[in-house]
C-alpha cells in the first residue's frame, strides 16, 4: 500500500513542481519564500517518495532521474520571460537529494533495527 501511495504521490509532486517552476503566474506563497529552500524541500521529498515507490532502483538511478528533472526545469525556465537558468538552483536540488537520501537511509536503518 505504501509503495503505490508513494508512486502516486511522486507523480503528483512532479506535476505540481513542473507547473510551479514553469508558470508565468505569480503565486504569493511561492514568491514570498526563499527560492533555494523551495528547491531543497521539493527534491528532498521527491527523493524520499521515489525511494519508497521504486525500492529496486539503485541510488545512482534515483539521482540521475531527479537531476535530469532538475536540469530540465532550469532549461525550460531559460526560455520563460522573467525566469532564468540557475546553477545555484541545481545545487539546492542536489542538497535536497542528499538530505532526502540521508533521511531515507536513517528510516531504513531504524526499520531494519526494529525488525531484528
């Protein structure tokens, strides 16, 4: 059950992030927050959902999938008026991935320990 919920949640988040990253509309909550924190949290959550939903994927594959998505967002933003390509955004995404990996690793260690 958790696997299917994680998969559905992952794709809903991907769609929501893509919309928020490429919309030309002003969204007050997003506009008044720190941009790098948005990237960090989004990719931390994406990593955790991807890890729960697709446990069979290796760490490298998960990172490649999410970094490809991060770069794709930045490339699209380059062509949107008022937006730009930002390597700092990609770095914030990578930090989010790293923290997501740490949190998921801690979760699996705790769960494994409880099952012993």
